């Protein structure tokens, strides 16, 4: 079976920690961000949508929510 995650999150914590997680849908992604908001440096949060179309990737339109 293949990997069923859609969103990949790379983030830096306020103390220099590195966070990496995978979420299967937008609700799980929002819940993870909400639970870890105090620990994360929000300017260094990078979310990759694996199902995003090539054209949107090329144009750099990364707005998730």
C-alpha cells in the first residue's frame, strides 16, 4: 500500500527544535498546528501539499488556509 498522507509539515521550534510530521487531511493539519502553536516559530513553518497541481507549484501559490 502507498503512503496516504497529503500534507508534509517542516517547522522550527522556538528553542531550535526541528519538527517533521505528515497529515492526511486539512483538519488533522489544523489540529496539529493548534496543539503545537506555542512551541513553533510560525515564520519558519513550511507546509507541502503533495496533491497540489504542477501549475500551482510552478506559480508558487502555496496558500493552504
